[in-house]
C-alpha cells in the first residue's frame, strides 16, 4: 500500500503479483522508476523505524534474476502459510482486520482468521497479529469474535459491529463461510474470484493472471470491476489461493466439493491441494472432475463436462 501513497501512481497486488499504473500527470511531474525505491525506503523507515536502523531497497530488472527471486520468495510464503496448519477458527477468540486497501476500496474490511487468509494472499492470521504488535494503530487490528450468531455461516456479533464501524457504516452483516448470504466484501487485490454457476449447482474459480473468457461470461477484469470496491455481491467472492484448501472454503454452501471449473494454470498449480480435498471427501480422481478452459469455456460446456464425469456437485443440495 506504500506505493498508493504516491500522487498519480496506482498499485494493486500482493506477494509476487503486482499491477502498477503510472499516470501521465505523474510522469510529467518527474516521476522516475527509481522513485519506487525512494518511496519504499521512506515509508519503511516511517512505519517500522522503531524495529530497524537501516534498510536498503534494490530493484531488479533482469528477468532471470526476478524469476530466481520469485522462487525464493514462494518458498518463504509456503513456510509462512504452513505455520497455521494446526490452528482453526474455533481455536481462538480473536481475529484480525486488514484495511490496507481502503485507499481505493474505502468501505472494504478484510477479516483474517486462522482458516481464511486475506483476499490478497499476503496476510494470514499470524501476519495480522505480528503487524498489530509492531504497529498497534495500523491497519491490522484485533477483532474479538463475541457471541456466535451462526456457527455454520461464520457470523459473530462483535465481528459484525467491527465491520459496521470500519466500513463507514455501510455493512451490517458478514458471513465468513458463505458465498450466497452476506459474503465478505472484496477490495480488488484478491488472487482469485469464485462465483456460482447456477446450472451446474457449483462454483468456478479464476486466477487474476488468466486473461481468457470464463464460463460466467466475463473475463477476470470485468468480474473484478463488478465485485471489487468493498461491495457485498451474493454469489461472488474474492479470495486467496490458499483459501481453496481451507476446510472453511465456502463451507456453509458445501465447500470445495462445489468446484466445477478452474482456469488451467490455477488448476495445475493447485493439484496437490485438490487431491488432498478429494482424499478428505472420499472423491476418487476429483481433479479430473473439474473442468478447465481447455475443455469448457461456457457454462453449458461445464455442465456437459461435469455430467460426463459424474461430479458430486450435481447431487448436492441446491445452492438457491
């Protein structure tokens, strides 16, 4: 979010996925590539100067160097995510908020739980806790769950109150585990978008790097424009890749068994996760039951594909 503090520069993304736009006005006023480093240097000192004395910013521009660094970074991300393996949402009475994206989605509030990382994938529950300890007045605040209103949908009284007060009083109810009723709002930094494909009785998931058409009739960019900005859109949620493997993934609506389509690149990346889901649910060869952009582009084609594969979603209770 530090880059978004720059007049005329827009940043969206997380971890190793970043979109940056520089306005013509910023260029005319003298903005140079090196200023990304200057901004990060100044902001890191300003925000975290109490825990370090010096910081160096180095910008890599050669593709080989960048790919090597991405590989190293992804190993670190994996270790960070694995630290939460034994925690559940029920094992703590405190979650953490994230309002970093309110610079461009002013009414959006992320609620980060042990089993649901931030939509961007950059923050998990431990990251939120650490960020709060470093900066108690920052965008990551502890949120007490309070009285349980609906354990299945993931709704708590104090979480609702926090959401209401920090969304400029625009959102009153939040369900952590439902894609249908009062789902979490989305900012725009989400790694993936999940949405309902009504005729299939299931959901599709598309990763932000996929530029093709999806079975819902929209590309990722159009979907992002529709559900981003901090609005609740029943039937649609933004989320991280990690959340797909969570036991709480749309658990109020049947969970990962509902997945009927993914873009091919995401599906291949998530093979270990999908196989694990299949083993846990007792679904043999679950990965091959899920359609992708190589065999289905329209909702009708997805329905035809999953019918041939006898996908479990077809026998689950109706979503609506």
